[in-house]
């Protein structure tokens, strides 16, 4: 039976892990170019900070796995609402230390602030990059993104503009405010994911464990302040309302989610499929398409930002981006070079084409099986395929599909595979937001070993303490 002691233990372990990550971020995080408050306190201790950070990441990941084992422990049947509330408390313990830490695992939050400032300055974010803004905010954006337009919709860019106005361009305050915006999105997930799971016949606490407590959420949605938090929060709320037959509100919310990031547009397939069961195909199509167009046009007009985001959707597809498809292209290109063949960009294009064909195959199969799988599960699989097989993949992209799988996938190997993928992806990117070189990989591995050793010592101490007390008796 799950005891308060065990719950407190994994909450404490995860909290210590994220506290170590927050400290390590001051030396190994996505630090600003210029000194900013406490953020750069360990800038010149980046190597030991990397060891500490990966030790903390290991503690967080093991605490999450431990929490999952307790959820699945046989013979334990507390009421689901209490378990869901307990998962929310656990998440708060884990994300708290990260709120005041430097940005970590990505520099995208600096891009958000710069693009928000561009909107305020009446610069067209869909035609020019942050280099046209100049100043200290643009200086924080990596060079490879200086000239690229924003790929985000007017809902998110309006939020970013509001943050830039509120913070007056102050870097640290801007990061904190965007984190609070992301935390609002995560809160929507915590509230609505259990209800969506109940509609899909999945244990709400298990859905929270896989969809919200997994390490990608505190690392990337909170520490990285990614706008996926807002997108997913609105998407899950919309799908939950669709399952409750509130199709109008669901359509509007999913459209808003897509106007944060466009992959959420696939959620309209769920709304449409559910509406078709109740209203018939014709009425469902008219209602969903009509409300999508009206809400999209209204928001775009009200924001004053325009429709250029549709032309800027290829922004994340950069020649140095990585995904399964681009990895195939690079492999083919190197093979051609070994054989002294000059094929130009053809191998890379072929790899991307293979990835898109694989994505199309997944989409066709998943949608064909939607009656057996259920629309949320089918769309979750498609979103996961988009994240992995598209031309660009980031660890946090996996959350697009992972959140829906958490709410709708049946117990068994699909959930186990999703959990394993989340655990692996948590270690994929350095706190600086870049991939490791050999030296950094060695330091990261040393940090993992330190974390494992610490957990092993604690386990031995907790096992030996009851035996020692029994011997004294």
C-alpha cells in the first residue's frame, strides 16, 4: 500500500533533483550573453555545473519512475480525485525550484521576448527576424535564428507582446513572466487531463503521471518556458469539452491552440469526429469549419498581427535541424560522399520525403482505426509521428502526442513505450540547449553516475535502518 512516507520520499527526491538543476543552470544553462542577476553566478564553473545538473536530472527521472510504480502497485484503491490532487502537489514540488532558475535546455524563451518586442514596435515578425529589432533582447537569440521569421500564431505572439509590454524589456522579469504563462498552460493540463482520461476510460492519476509529471514537462515547459504549454493546455481543454458534447466551445479552444502552434490544428479532427456521431457528418463539418474560420479570422483581426504565420511555418525546418528523416538524409549523403558521388541536396530531400511518407502512413492507419482506438488516441499517434518524422524534432515536441496518449492509450506496451521515450528524451539536450561534444558527454555521464550512486546509498541506508532497530530490540 502507498504510504505518506513513500509519497514524501519521491516528492523530496524530485524536488532535490530540480533544485540541483536550478543551481547547475547558473553555470551550464542557456545563460544570457550579458550578466543578469544571479543567473551567471557559476558561469565559469560550467563543467562541474554540468555534472551537478545531470545528477539532479537523474534524481528527477528516478523519482518520476518511482511515482509510477506506486501508482501501479496492486491492491491500492484510493479514490481517483485524491490521487489526481496528489499528482498535482507532486508536480508543484518538482517545478518550484525551476521557476527562478536561468532558462535551460533551449534559448527559445529569448526569441519569444524579442518577437513580442517586435510586435510592439510594429515590425512584421512574419517577414523579418529579430535582427531587425536589435538591442539586448535580439542579442540573446542564437545566430542561426536571427534572420528567420516567427512560426507562431497570433494568439501566442499577442501573449508575448503583452509580456514584453509588462516587463519593459527587462530580461529576467520577462523570462519569469513567460514561465508563469507556461505554468498557466500546465495548470490547464493538470485540471483537464484527468477528466479527458475519464472520458477515454483511463485512470486519471495514471494519465497525470505520464502526461504531466514526466520529466519533459518541468524541464521544457517550465524551465524552458516553451509555448507548447499554452498550446497543449488549450488543446486538452477543448478536447475535454468535445467529449462532453460542447462542440462549439471545443472548436474555438482548439483553434486558439492552433493559433499558438499549428500542430494543434489536428485536434479539430477529434472534435469533428465526435460531433459527427451526434450531429451527422454534414452538420458537424459545417459547424466545426465555420467556427474555426470565424474564430481564426476574429483573433487575427483583433491582434493586428496578420496572416503571415502561414507563410512562416517552415521556419523550424532549418538545414541543421535533426529528426529521423533528416538523419536518414545525412546518412545517405555521407554514404554518397564515401563513394565519391556528388548528389547535392538530393539525399537530404529523399530522407525528408521518406519521413513525410512514413508520417502519411501513420496518419492513414491511425485514422482508419479511429473507431477502435478512439479519436483522441488516433490523433495522439499522428501528433507523435509529426514530432518524430517531420523535418525538425525537438525533445519537447514529443509532448504533442504524449499528452493525448497519456489520456487515451490503453494500459500495456503503448504507455510503457511512451514512458521510456520520455525518459530517454529528458537526457537528450544539454541544459545550455545544445547537443554535447565528447567532453560534455563524459561529464553528463559522470553526473548520471553520481545521481545513481546517491540513490543507491539512500536505498541502502533506508533498508539497513529498520534492520538496525530490530537488532537493538
